[in-house]
């Protein structure tokens, strides 16, 4: 907390920024975009006439008429700045996601460093959002971020698991129209997919696969196994998430976030336990 806040000269922030972005946060995030993306664009423009990423930003992200795009890169950036600062609170988040997915970062100004810089500002300004992979999601603790990051980084035979986790995160982090029901469905499907892969039984339900894990000596505490069996039963029930639209459902962000983080952590645990059961190479 700053001196002015401690001494009462300036009010301290008392709540997370959820559906808003105040001026200090918007300025800080724009500064990060400017440092890692725009400065590079302007540097390349001085070296050549190629404005390919500016064109993509103009046409695909901002969806502005191409015949209104200025030839001069600096004028083009000025118009884009107006689109961010004069637009809705989430415009800066949309821009960050677009850059992470489409911009070719270079050398030490890489995507990881860009994400870290953005997250440092988001944390400092008490935003409830964080950069996770190429998405901005409402995750507020380092432990939650780490669990989801690790689960969605799955590769090779666990590629399907990563897809479920990534889809769950995308559905949860949609700021305009979050889909909590299907986010939960994808999260529990990640656990089911992990168990199927470990047991080499592609048709097993989660309940059956969890029982098979014990026979394979993949150790999971009975209470934890039982908890996920019940969660799966809830999501599979005819009145539950996987089979109904839940008219009048009270599912909310907290439900979906709990399932995403819990299922991601359980996926990571299962993979680690399965790996420890594999015979070591001599």
C-alpha cells in the first residue's frame, strides 16, 4: 500500500476489479502492449514497408474498414489507441489476447515476458483477471493459475486432456457470455479423459476408470476418489450438467472456477502418480 493510502490521503482499493478497468490499470496494460508489440511494429515500419500485423489488427481485431487505415504506422496506432481507451472496459483485454495469439514476439521481448508484465499490473491494480496461456481468465491466485497452466500444457498422449482444460477455461473466461455449464462439463471430461488414457480403456466412465486405477497401483486416496465419483455423478445425472440445459440454473462463476481448478489439479495428480508407477529405464 502506498504512503498516501496508508495515511488516508487517498482511498485504498477495497475490491477486485471484475467488470471494470480503471484508468491506472488501463494505462499500465496499454504500456505493456506498447512496449512489447507496438514499439516493435513501429521499428519494423521504419525498416520496411511491411505492415502485415497492423493490417491484421485493423481488419481482424478492430474490424474497421480497410480503406480507412492510415498508411503511416504511427497514425494507425493512434487510431487503435482510441479504440482501446474510448471503448468498453474489456477492450484492452481483447487486444492483449489477440496479440498473444497472433503477434510474432522476438528475443527477450517474448510472449512469456509479456504475460508476466501484464499479470504484474493486473495483480497490482487488484484485477480479478490474469493471463493464463493465451487467454485472460478470472483466476486470482498463483496456485490456481499454476494448476490450470500445467493441466492445459499436456502434450503427446494427453493432448485430449489439454483440449478439455483449454476449452473449459475459454468458456469460463468469455467476458461477454460465459458458459458455466459447459465449462464444468469440459473440466470433468478432462479428468475422465486422463483416467481413460492411464487405464488404456477409451470407453470407461470416470467411475469405472477410477476403480481401475487402484488395480494399476495408481494411488489415489479413497476419500478423494469418492469425491470425484460424486462430482461425476452430479454432472452425469439426467437433471445435471451433461444432459440438461438447467432452466433456471443457479450455476455461477464460482461453481465453474471451482470445477476447473479442482479438475486441473486432479489431472496433474493423476499424471504424476501414473508416471511414478512406470518402470524406470535402466
